[in-house]
């Protein structure tokens, strides 16, 4: 067929522009049908291996059942979708970041009640990580960098903690509902730059304690600098007092009956 004649219907396009236009159309179609912005939650159960070693596989299996009785209702009742179990961990998704954090808080509170019940001899703690971003949905599973990043946040959290990415924190519709704050920067495997990690607090006593005494990172660094100054200054004053044989030593409270220097420093 000559270049002057148009192609007949059903024939493949013969120029690169037509191929690129078709590729762009298909990519847009795939994106609209198979990608969504979601909040992805990973959980990981700590202590199950110890329970299996000390109390046997049947008790370990009972632990997973107890976990699911806490976790599955928390996800479902907060409009989430449980996707799958991964060893001692789980993967879930939520359309709303607020719902994801609500579910995480409820799960941690449920695990706390389980430990208080004394059902298991060894404490069972859970780590939770949440990240929000664009995901690929395929059948009953999800894929993409958002999923990988959520998994990294879960790995960065401590036992009994909930870590959120900055994207998840910014996506919260009501930041006053659940107490969250920036906790530290974390290095995530496979990521070139550190990520800001926010902690969602689920224990009321811990919330009050953090509000009274919790400091942001810059303030903590400032406090450390003051402690360093005191550690240098106090020994110098002692030396000076001894050299002058002046009762400065007693005035500073550094006689044998007072506390040690380490205890004196606030």
C-alpha cells in the first residue's frame, strides 16, 4: 500500500506515531482501570517464633487465630480490605488514610488486651507500617512502589509501634483524632533518600506522657548540647575550687554527701 493511500480498517498502523498514540491510549486505559491511590498497611507479629519453640506448634497456631480475631474485624469495620498473610505478617489496603490509622490503633489495642489476658506466657507484640500512594490492583492483590515502601516502614517500626509515612500523615482527614507526630528519619532499603517517619500513638497513657515530656528532634539535640556543656564546666569548677582552697566546693554541693555529677546533671 502506498503512502498516499489511507490504511484500511483492521490493518495495523505502519508508522511510529500511530504506534505511540496507541501505546499512550492503552497506558491511560490501564491506569484508569488498574491503578488507585491507597493507604497500604503491613503488620508483623513478633514473638511467635519463641512461642512455637517454647510451647509448640499448636499454641503458635492458636496465636495466629487470636491475631486474626483482632486484626480482621479492625480492618473490615474501618472499610479496609485484607489482602493476604505473609508468614507472621499481613497486607491490607484502605481507600482512606484515616481508616488505615484507625484500624492500626484498634489492632494494637487488641494485642495489648491479649497480652494482659495472660493467654500466652511470652508477650506478643506487633509492628505496623502504613504508606499512601498509587498502587496497581490486579485481581485480589496490589503491587507497586507504594507497597514496597509500606513494608519498609513496618520494618522500621519498633515492637508495639505504628509508623506512618509523611504521605500518609498528610493524607489524614482529621489529624486531631489520633495523636501522631514526627518521630525520626528512617533509611529505607532500596531508597536513596531518608523518609520522615510519623508515629501514631494508641495508648492513652503514652500519649499523655509524650505530650508532657516528648520533644521534637531539634529540642532533644539542644538538650544534649547543654548536658555536654555541664559535663565540661563542672569538672573545671571543681579543679578551680581545689586550687583556690575556697569553699566553692561546698557552695556547689559537691561534697561527699551530695549526689554524683552524673545524677546532678538534669
